[in-house]
């Protein structure tokens, strides 16, 4: 077994902030590792890359990355990122947050940013619970699972996030678990190579709260479960991606299409109205990362 | 520095306050606006939506005021000057992000065209009942700056001033208009660009690695950098150190929150602006702001015709409150009369600062229309009589 003396992605991390707040077995760090490797592989211009998070365990990601880091309010990472991107389209803006932040309190912003095709990469870590506050039911919590605020079991219909993003117009939609580190890394790279609203769901273990309360073992048990329960279906119909309690998890890259970004559509419209006197608004790079 | 001429509509115009505020923002260099429609403020963003695309700017109508009130902060950190505009219900939704702007020292401008409240209240009719919300509406301790225009001309000039103060002190600045001032149409003179004073952002001159985004200068205000300049900024609403790194303890809280409060409190006399008339020798001083100061002027004229010595103080900057000046006057005058379109907000400040040295007579009004000058006159007469 080979030994590594230093963190191989340390140049992307604020090492003076380590150790992180994440629990042993948590998947958020794994996803960050994939993100950092995708940055390396894609030769991303780190100076122009900025990460915006909301609140929660996954909301801490922006603050561990050695990039321009914005840790905003609960649910509002997407509108903050919208301001950053529209004010300076040269920036490569990534939103990195959890499913409670992005799909519950921030759900309205998620659907509208996808509809407008704002040029953002959204990485949504879905661990089926509110971890920071102690394991409450979340908008993706599967039926039957118990939570501190659903002690008799969750009975609401959970969000199928890839379907939500697809329906609202996202140009790239994928889902992986933190077991699928190579696929996730490749997916992030693929998303860097596109322009418009891109959404990647990362199914991630929460051994401390979700798994402990539901007697699902530790982080390693989650990895074994992801390995056994995942079904690869690239290009799957996103209507069929519901996740039940310990049910099979369909993973893959589901949507990859092109449509004009917000700024491209705006420029097209204004040029048709104003003619040559209109000076087009800067559209930024044709994809977040050249060479992808 | 002088204004960028591309945003300055030099000349004489006949504009309502909402349109004049838009022109003030563009003259100040605002090139990003996020909005959400709400009566009686909508004309501000309607004009911005028409104007910005032709001058290289960006307007976006967001999905709600919560989004609008943080989108502009993203734009500020990308290097733009930015504003959003709303009225009471939207202002309530924006409060969390006003706290974020205070905590992250994000220079930006919020315009609130006040209507009758609470709740949906009187959407098309005036109020001045958001004054305390402007000061205290977000949770935690912080300071902001709030300006109160009394005319379309001032909606122009004070919007320029709002941007300048935001940049100088790195605080959210609120332009507290009211429906009357917003919808009143008057002559507005917009000077040539080189005669409009504009404050640029306090860009750091330090290279990446040396710059600390929250290290204060001698005036307690840190210099700024924008995303994409290689500084690897860390901006958080959590209590943070000079690098912006979260620090969860009392010492860091004391250092940071004390500073963001004190940078305004200790400089209040520099920021404060009032307009006074016939204060010397006055037995009664009428303190008012916004549309109410124009209504009060009629009552003051009638009182003076009766031989009562009345002075006036108009709050141009309502927050920080002109404590030192009001305290000084309290030992000279016999009473303060404070008419406002609410049941007592700025009058509480007058009363607090006067500290019993002179009584404060509130002339309350629930909003929906302006005061009857006779009611203010009656309060002045009674105050003067009590004083004699």
C-alpha cells in the first residue's frame, strides 16, 4: 500500500483551516476531493474560479477551498452567485451546498436559476438530512426513514432533484454517490466544459445522524450499500430517478444539452431590438473551462 | 472623483422621485440592479430596466425580494456598484441580507419607498413607519446609514450620496423615501458629470498574500478587493477575523462587531446631515423628515405668523441620528415637536437624546395621507404655551 505524506489536493485547500468540521465517514470531504481533482485535470484558472455556499455542513465547502470563497446565508447561495456571475461573466462560479439549503429554503432560487439558464455549476451534496442542526427531515428524505423532527417516520414525497433540475431547464444533470469518485470527478470536468446551468447531485453518507438514527451502520457500510445499490443508467429518463429508503439508486449523467445562457439570450434580444447600436454585454468564456 | 458621464443625464427634467432616484444611482456609477416589483417603488426599477442595457449595465428581476437583496451583494463582490429597490413587505424580506451586508461590510444601496403598513397595509399610499426597521430590522448589533429625501431633486442627489456613503464606510445604505416623494413630479436638475462628486471603491493596493480583506484602516474601515483578483477572498456572515476566517468565540465577536458598530457611531458627526432654519432663539423646534418636513413647513409658517418662535430641523441623514446636535438643542429650546407618518419612531430618538431637558411632542399619523398642517400647528401652539 502506497503512503502519501501530504494531502495530494492541498494546493486547492485552505490547509490552515484543517481539520474540517466534518464527521468521520461523512461524504462531503470525498466530494471536495473529487472537485479538487477535477480542477487539476481541467487546468481550471483558479484565479477566476469562485465558490459560493449557503449554510449547513455542505455550506462549509466554500470556506475550505483556496479560491475566492463566499459563505452566504441559508438558501441564498444561488442568487448571490447569480450576482457574481452576471456582474463579471469572466468568473467561473460554482455553487456548492447541501440539499436542505438548495432544495428547501433555497428551492425557489434553484428552479429560477435553472429556468433562466444562469451560467453556474451547482454541486448539491444530498445526505438526506439536516446535519448541522442535528438530523432533521429534509426535502429528499426517503419515506419511512426517521428523523428528530419525523420521529415516527417520513411520510412526505421527497424531491427527485435531477428531475427537478431537468424540468426547469438545466443543460447538464448528473447524479453520483461518493462511492463513484472517478465518475463524479469526470462529471465535474464535463460540467466545467459546458455553459449554462449545470446540476450535479452527490449522494453522500451522514453516519452520525441519518445512518445512526436509521440503524444503517457507519461510513464504510454506506460505501458498501452505494456499491451494491447503485444502478448505472446514463441518459436515464429523469422521471424515473426517485430514491426510496435503502432502495436502488440510479446514477449517471442524465441530461447534456445546449440552450442559450441568460446573457446570450439577453444579448440576442437586445440586438434584435436595438440593432447595431447595442453593445453586447460580455458573455464570458464559451465554457467554464477551456480544453474540457 | 467626477461621475462617469455615460450615466449622467445632465439637464433640467420634470421627474417623479422614483425616476429621479434611478438617475441618481446611474450618476453615482451603479451598473447593476436586482429588483422585484412592489408598489409604490416599481418605477425605480422600470426606469433602470430601460436605461442600464444601453450603458453596459445589468438589470435582473429576481424571483423574490430575498433573492434581489443578495444578488446585488454578489455583484458588489464582483466589482460593481449595485442597488435594489422595494417597499415595506419587500423590505421585511430583505432584512436578513441587510445584516449580511453589515457583517461582510458590503457597500450597497437599498431603496425603500415607504407605504402604509403593517403587512400589505396601504400599497399606494404614504407611510414613514419603516424608520426603526431600517435601523434595527436585522438580527444582531450593527449600524447602517439611512437618508430621507424630501423632493425628487433630493431623490437624485441623495441617491448619489447613498452610494458615496456606502463606499466610504462599507455599509449598506438605505434611502428611506415615501410614496409621496416617490410619486411627486417636480423639476430635477442634473448637473454635468464633472460637477457630481462620486466616491470610488476603497480598492486595496496590496498584492495577493499581503491583503487581509477585513483589516481596518485608521478610520476603522477595511479596503476591499473583488473576486477574480487572486486574493482568495473569504467572505462569511459568521463572526470572522481579519482574513475573513470564521472564529467562534467572544473575543472575535467583540473585536469585529464592536468595530462595525463603532465605525459608524464614532463617526456619526461626520456622516450626520440636517437642514436647520431659524433655530437660534427658537422656543420650539420642529424635527421632521421626508414628505412630512414639507407639510410641517406650512404649520411652521402659520405659527411664526402668530408670533411663536419656531425653528426647524430636517433629518437628511436619519441614521446615524444627530445625537450631539439634538442634545445641544435640548438645553436651549423649550420643546421639540416631531410630526411623522407613524405612531412614534424617530420621536423616540428625540425623546431619548433630549433626556428630559426638553419635552418631545409627537404628532402621530397612521399614514395613507400626509398630516393636516393645522394639527401640527396645534401641537406647536400647545408646546409653546406649555413652554411659556
